[in-house]
C-alpha cells in the first residue's frame, strides 16, 4: 500500500534555505528504496519552516530508507538546523480521483 | 510554481469512508484545471479523518478548481460529513531530490 508522509520541519531562524538545499540534493538509492515522490517547498507566511510531501511504495520502504547512507548523511547535516518543531500526517493511500 | 496542499479533514464519527468515496470519485475537468496529483488516504490510528496530498500547477489553479461543477458538487455532498476539524499545510514546491 502506498504510504504518504506530509508535513513541516521547523528550522532555527534563518536556516530554512540551508535545510531546503540538503533536502533537494539528489540522494543515491532513494528511488530504488521505494520513494515515488518527494516534493520540498516553503511558505513565505511561515518563514522558518520547510514542507515536504512524500509518497513511498510502503511504510516499510520509508522506514528502511532512513538507513540509506545518503539519508543518514542528510539527517546528520540537517539536525543542527532544526528547531525541533514538526507537524504532519502519515497515511495509507487509497486512491486518487485522477486515476 | 507548483503548489502543494496537504492535510487532514476530520469527519463526524463513522463517516470517514463516505468522505473517501466522494473524494475518490473521478471529477471531470480536474486534470485540465491543473491538478497534478490528488492522493486520498486514511490512517487507522485516526479513525474519523481523511488525508489528502495534492499538487497543482499553481495556487491560482487550485483556487479556481473550487468553482468546477464537479468540485462544487463534491463539496456540497461532503459538507454534512465533516466535523469541522482540519489541519494541514500549503506550500510552494521548490523541487525534489528525485529530479
């Protein structure tokens, strides 16, 4: 079942764009790990936050991806930028009115 | 700029699956209105809620889609099912590590 992870990562003041750069960097093995979609963005009304919308082949694929070297390196690099505030949702995709 | 709308719609008790059915119904004109992605799902840990992850060609395309006959009919049908609780995020997509 396709798994969705959507939400917000708060950053320390002024560190948003640095986090965006880390998240946008191509990550070897990400697609092969089952990542179907990984959109990264911002909202000018929420200046110290980065938003993501991810789709994965399964919840297990998402969980396993956290052990990829490229993911672990990104997490290590991102951690000092984060405020600790997060929000979001995880859900099982049932379908789409476009399909 | 691609626009993302992600979040949760709370439903009255037991009305989740009825809302899912409305959201999943094919909607004439949705793709032509600029809808790139519209995933609908659930989370068994949050029983009275439906989750969506949408991508649109622009924020304006999303706004204009609310006037489509198919969208207006779905909103009218869905309103009695909703609890009024909503949560989510809107953001401008900057890119993806998959591209």
